[in-house]
């Protein structure tokens, strides 16, 4: 059974960075491609980036290019999403999610979410 | 990017009555492998999204049979045959053909 457990809420000042973790259990990170999403308060879902299984490369949303970095620690099956140069518009719930298999395109499994608040 | 457009943006339904949500994509979601990568998610209040339907019309494990999906190409529909109180939340369609993955704006379903 796949389970994703994310780190706790964060409060950051504008210009700072935040690093959110997502611990996978039931599978290993070499078996499932991790993706990240966010949802601003009262808004819809936005895909931030993840692993493209066709080439094994990370792919990021164009609007976040240069500010977002997604990494993995395969020794602990923990994925990380770091967002830098934070702005108030980055205030959102951040989710990790993964398909049920390496080449899957749906996101069957989701973390519980991590609230990141950016405020001076 | 593929733009996903949902209608309506909100629905108020009496329990036991049907509900229908439309999702249109700016490009065909039919992949060269013959599959159509259109998904439906439900986000219940205060919860993470949960998948309901995959590849247009296949119900995810545990999803009640009152949910059905249909469509092809660029036009898709999610139907609930008889709405129940537990169906409240925001419904999203998502395309899985190309990156970036994109979602519809969401349709908020409430119970009358």
C-alpha cells in the first residue's frame, strides 16, 4: 500500500526558500515517479513538476523554472521540493503525488499536503 | 499548454438527483498509443484530491458505480446518477497526454 507523508507547515518571509519533504512507503522512489502540485487558498490545482518516465528527467512548470528544484534521497525514499525567492503568491498547500506504477500518467496517491505561508 | 475548461463551475443538487460535469480540452487527449488520458478527481473539503476515473471511463478502485465517465477527443463528461451527501467537494478533470499536466478550474458540488 503506497503512503506519502509530508513535512509540516512552514511560514517564510518573502525572498526566503522553503524545502518540503515527502516520505514514500510501500514502494521505493526508483519504482514510482514523484510529482509536486500546489493549490493557492480557494484556487484550483497546479502541477509544479516531476519525473518524466519517458526519459528519466525532471520536468518543471515553465512559470517556476529557475526557482524550483525537486530531488530525491533514495536511501530513505524521501522526495524533496525546494522553492526559492518566495513571494506572497507562493502561499499555498503543496502536495506530492505519484502514479501507481513508473509509466503511469494518473496520480493515484497523494500526500496530506504541506501549507506554506509567505508573509513579511 | 493544453487548456482544460469545465462547466459548470458550481452545482447545487438535491440528494438522489443526477449531476453532470463537462470538461473540454484545447487539444485531443487521444495519445498515439490509442489511449485517451483524461482523469477525474474529487477534492473533498479539507482533504487531498482523490482519483475517481482514469482514461475517461474506468472507475478507480472503490469508486461507487453511480459515477460514470464518457467522451472522446476533446469533450468529456462526468456523471453522477444519484447524488449523495458524501459527494460534496470540488471535481477536477486533468489531462495526462502532455507536460505540463493541466487541470480544469474545478466544479464545486454542494447539496441542496
